[in-house]
């Protein structure tokens, strides 16, 4: 099975979160792949809006019965997800 690879931008804060989410949702919808992977390795400047974007992507993938995987979360993003109580919804794939 082939996987669509999507990448979060280095800067993902309130000001650009809606645009980023729209772009990622469109890529998820338009991907012919049933498996989508979002890589967060480049993410360096972010706030809690990054979590909202990831959760929005998760909802989009689920609505299309696609498998969504997350990779390369920065440690601070993991901590933020834990703080907001959404870490179990944003589990990184090995």
C-alpha cells in the first residue's frame, strides 16, 4: 500500500493555522492513497493551534475512511498534546 506524505510547515501558529488546515485537508481528500502520513519534523515554531490542525486532519481522514499516521513530533509538541489531553488522539507511528 502506498502512503501519501504530508509535511507540517516550520511555523504553525494561530495566524496561519486555518490556511494550513485547509491545505492539508485538501491534500488528504485528493490523495488516491488510503494511508496518509503527516511528518512534523520541520515544525519548530508553534502554539496550540498546531494541535487543532492535527486533530482536524485526523477528522478529515476518518471521514474518508483513510488511515492517518503521525511522525517526527518535536518533544514540545508531545508535551503540549499531553497538557491538552489529546495525546491519545495523536499517537506517533513507529
